[in-house]
C-alpha cells in the first residue's frame, strides 16, 4: 500500500512538472530547458546524460521529460522489494 502511495505521489509531481514545462512555453511549440528545472530533481542522474549529447537539443528535451519515469520505476521496484523483505506474507 505504501509503495503505491509513494509511486502515485511521484507520478503526480512528475505530471505537474511536465505541465509546467509545456505551460511555460507561452504558446511556443517547445519550452526552453531552463523551464524544465522542476523536472531536474526528479530525473537525476539520467537527465545529466542529456548534457553529454552535444547539440541534440530535441533529444535533451526528451531526456529531461522522460528521465523521471526511470526513477519512478526504480522507486516502485525498490519499495516493493523492501516491503517483501519486511512482510513476506502481506
């Protein structure tokens, strides 16, 4: 139960960050990378790989937007693993 709660809260914060990213575009097709600052903490360390991609600006945006999904899967998986160790019959 707690794993679902943590995962849902993480998902809601990620959705809010993506919404802020697109709303900050001000009608433009894409927002700039500083507008994705709210997503930076959710996607570390995966979004740092976007800096090593060189001039692939569109790829860096995709990494910034999708990196939190990797962390969401990791958080949920680790939480389930810990929960099974603590209470194997639950």
